[in-house]
């Protein structure tokens, strides 16, 4: 591998390294792969492999009936990410103060020896739970994502309670159905009405739009979108319902009030398949459209029209996203929306019912990947979203246990993406905290590390993937060799295990062997059988997917009145104020409501060209997103003297953030929208948007309410903001070797 220097960083020169001889035409093969980046989509890919050494264009696989040949633009141009000149290529050791960006290149053996020594030191002085392996979903591959838990379990390190993404949405949905599964999402294409609720698939799940638009084109289906700003999906909808953040439960209740009132409730279905339908109808008597209009910001007419459309269209498909679950009442809101097709009986027909995630259909046996036989239930489970509190010694976050003295971080970037950023940064700055980060780029978390290890990308190793947003699983094979000295997560974990004295048979196995075992012990045959068909469709039969044989509870009934302390879940137990949760669906007023001091509500919605903090390093994505901005209604901006493009400051009790104003009448008054997680360094004073988000555990099983923040808004002078140049061209705070 050729080497070069840029700002002191070793980097690859892909065009030279991968170029064929002048008199040879490169051989281009189309190879199957899987996008590792987004849990709902996990798109099936067809990748141009050039000369066996580099990649070209990435396409959606036409042979996969859900991906249907369509992928997002950022993955289509993945070559600019995998062959990026600023990828990490060699192990690095910090050689200056924390966060100063001074590192020196070292060998893999030296790096791993340093990490093992630090872990053993922490374990010897404070016990095994003072070491915390910390990870998330930077890859959705089962081996590379979850293998860190094997080391955790064998060594009795602190556990991780994963709360960044799913607890509120999953719990709210399962509270009704009893199972994390739903109608085949491809049925959107045969629907007469598709309700896209709380997700912006034009940005985040393009395949949802593929199937919904097909229904519109072929059947004249209506597309309804429910969201908190006029995003790209709302603009394509036939009916766009612009609600205030955290009020979805009120809308759902008013819709069901109308369904019962106007005779659109399917009483035969309700009596056979649901619990307490008569009590539920009585509960909704006072939840009429006028009541909901005062809460949601919608008009009575809008609510009545939506309810009429749903009531008169049996074949209505509710595609329920994650976004509206990320409120402090998110689980209640999700459950309320999921109740609507149970009232109409839409589950009985193809193209009807509801879908949130199919994660419950794959039945993965991850005993080998994660080392389940070594699990010790007495080991504490630290909340992933409260990493700031954990690292700053909050006794409640530590469960009154020992401090965390050493971290191993894979597949996530908490210094950018975790809530309560001021606490997170303070924790990472501790001189007594040892941090090893295994990464692809010099992220802001890597900048705070003592040891940085270069990681492979998904086309550079073998892994197994399943899509929560559909019904396929597939092998993602190694297509090209990694650059420099990059190693996979599995390689790093087993090398550390050897030095730490951790014994487990999977540490001695190759990824393909682990994949084969996992497939066979999950009842899906072996790896060669899967590779022969490329991707496997395991959608349950219609009767099962539509719960016509009963819902997932022992009595087979959908729950209008769930026991929130006993929802079937992957979680460990109640962690939020579950005792106050409403008995039936309702507007639960526990959101971080506006006050005189903080009169605005802020949501941090996903950008189209980023995925959390991924793709913020690629020129194409940065160019399309432009700069960090906050959307403000013109009537909110005018009395504050804010014009389009002005610097503004958002602040709350957690901190303050500077952004550019974008005046936009597609938000409700009193609501602010900031799209995308830009690196902190892209903001003046280095404070990113998650400075303002909270890490408090919400009902009933914890989770981070990223879209539920109250803030103050004010215009500031440019010299006070200290403008940060665009990250695509600015002088980055990158490490200097030596």
C-alpha cells in the first residue's frame, strides 16, 4: 500500500493504488453484497468490483423483491467512502494531551499489548466491571457488530443496555401485537391507502417509497404522511398531517373516536381479536377531533378527513417509523397508532394492517457470536444513552458500582451521537480513563482515544445481515482487501481475548465458520445454501403475519390495554416512569414541553445524505447537505430579528449550540428542526446538536428522547458565533503524527 501525508495523517492513494497497467482494461464484476448501515433497510446490493481490488458504482439488487433495484444516493456512491484518502490505515498511540490530536504510529502488537495491559490494570484495581465494551449499529452485521459481547461476557465486563434507537418504538408496537413483526411490507404496493407515520423514508428508507409509489401508480392508492415538519416524504403525500412533536397519540385517539362514532369499527373483528373493545370505545368518547386539534395543531377538518379515509378504506397499511417514538411519551404514541388497524379490522386483508419491524421473525441464535453460556446475570447493565453520566461518575448511572476506567469502542461515535454532549466530553477528557477506539475514520471519539485501531468496512470482511424493515437475510462477502493494516472487529476482539486470557471457541473461529454455525443453529441451513440463493426470504405466511391465528399474547388478543410492566421485550425491565403510563391509548403529557424560558421545541431529524455520524466525511454527502442549519417558522423569526442565513443560538439547561437560520413555513410555530448529526467541529465552539438532547430514561424501558427537547432561540452576531468554515474545506483538527 502506498502511503502519503496530509495534515500528518497516513492515507491511501486509491486511484494510484488500484489503477491497472496502462495497456490493460480493468475487469469489472458485479458481486452481491448488503448495506450494513441502516437496520430497517439493510438493502441488498450489486457492487461493481474493479480488477478485484477496488469498487465502482453500487446498485440496488433487482433480484431482491424488497430492495427492488433501488438504493439511496449515499450508498450508490460508496466508492468515495471506502476509498477515501483519509481512512485510518495504521494503529496509533496518543502522544499529547487528550483531544489535542497528537498521535504516533505503532505496530498492531504494541497497540494490542497496551490495550490489554490497561484493561487488566483496571480489572485488578477496580474489578472486571470497571471495563466497558461500548458499541452500536455502525454495522448491522451480526458477527462484526455483536461479537464484542462475547469478550464482555467471558471477561465479566460491564454490560450495555442499548437504548439509543429502539426501546420506545419496539415496546409501543409490541405492547399491542405481542410480537415484533407485522404485515409483509411489500404489501404496501397492493394497498389502497398507505399511512407513513413518523418516518421520512425519502431520507432514510427509500424502499418504503418504492412500494408506496407503486400502489399509487398502479392502484390509485392514497399516501398519507404524519410528521412534525414538511419533509421530503410529506411533500410527496396526498395528505400531509403536520403535527406538533409528541402529539401523535392524540391524533390516533381522535381518529379512532371517529371510527367508532361513524360506524367504521369492525365489531366482529374487535370481539374476536382484541381485548376490552367496549371499554376502549367508552374511553375514546371524550377524545374527539376538537380535543385532538387543540393538542396537535391540526384542524378538526384534517382529522375528520384522515379518519374518513381510513374508515372507508379497509386496505390501509400503516407503516410506523422510529421517529415519533423518540419522545418521552413515544411508546404510548406508537401503541396508539398501532391500534387503528385493529379498530378497522384492516389486518384481515392483504395490503392492510401495520408494520414497524420484522426483527422478531429471524429467530437468530447468537449464542456463539455473543458467548451466551458465559453470561452472568449479576453483572450491571450500563445505559448506552447515559454514557456521559457514567463517565462523570453519576452513582445512579453506575448503579452504585465501580467507576468505568477503560473503554473499548466499536461501531459508534458517542462524542458526536450520544445525548448530553457536555457530560460526554467531560467524561472522555478524564486523564484516568483509558479509551481504545476501533474506527474507519478519525472521528471525534477517536480523537479522545489513547489507542486508535484502523477498521475494515463491510466489503472488506464476511458477515451476516438481516433486515428489520423487510424479511430477507443475506451474506455480505468480502469483496476486496482492506487498505493499509485495517482489521475487522472480529480480528481485534479475538486478538485482545488472547492477551486477556479470555477463552471461548469462537475466538478461534473464522467469520464464515461462525456464520455457518449461527445459520444452522437458527434453523436456516448452512452458509453454502444461503450463498447459493444470495438472499433468503423468510416472510411468515399471510395468516401469521396478519395475526389471523391470534396475536402474540397467550390469549391471542391485541392489547388496547397493555400491561406496560410486562410487554414482551428484549429489555431487562422497567427503567422509566412506567407507573404513570395511561391505561388506554391517550395523549400522555410528559414531553419536555415549552416554558417561558424555553419557548421552542426542538427535534433533531435525520438528514438525507448522512446516517447519524456516518457519511459526514464523504465530499458528496457534505456538498449536498451544505451546513448545519435550524428550520424556523418565519413568524417566529420576525420578532427576533432573524433573517435567513443569520447565526442563531439554541440553548437549554444542557448547553448551547450555534447554527445558521433557515426560514421555513413547513414547521409549526414554536417548533425547530435541525437535520443531521454534523460533527461537533462543524459547529462554532465545537458544540454539536446533541449538546441539547437529554439522556434521561423514558417509560417504560428506557431510551433516548432525541426529538423531545425544549430550547430558547436568539439571534447572535457572527463574531460571537465564531464561524466554523465548511468541514469539506476547513483545516480539520486531525491528528499529527510524531
